[in-house]
C-alpha cells in the first residue's frame, strides 16, 4: 500500500451540504460525498459536529450516530454507497 495512504491522518473535518471534507496531515484535502454515509447524510448539524478524531487521526467517530470511518479506507476508495 502506498505511503500516501498509510501515513496520512486527519487533522480537521468539516461539512458542506453534500460532502464530508478532511484536511490531512500532509496538507491534502479530501472530499467524500455524504451519500456514501447515510447516517451522516441524515444527521443534524449538531450531530455532525459531535465527532472525535481518534487513533492519532486515523479514525473518525460519531458516538451519537454509531458511525466510524477509517481515513486509510477513504484514501483507498473503500466505502459503500447508499442503495439508491
């Protein structure tokens, strides 16, 4: 696996109407459509804001939503799109 995937961790996250944005430790910004994460897509702004960057930046966790996202998986393109 590429070191661009393995050594990248989240420093900051934020949302716009359609996307989860992640600022990575190496300066890159990653945008992932919220449609890939139904719990996040359907969450209130307050629920979205109640997250923890865990594992030294390698994980994102929303306790109230029971949602966990691994940064390495996002960078590898491993996520499951909501059934349409």
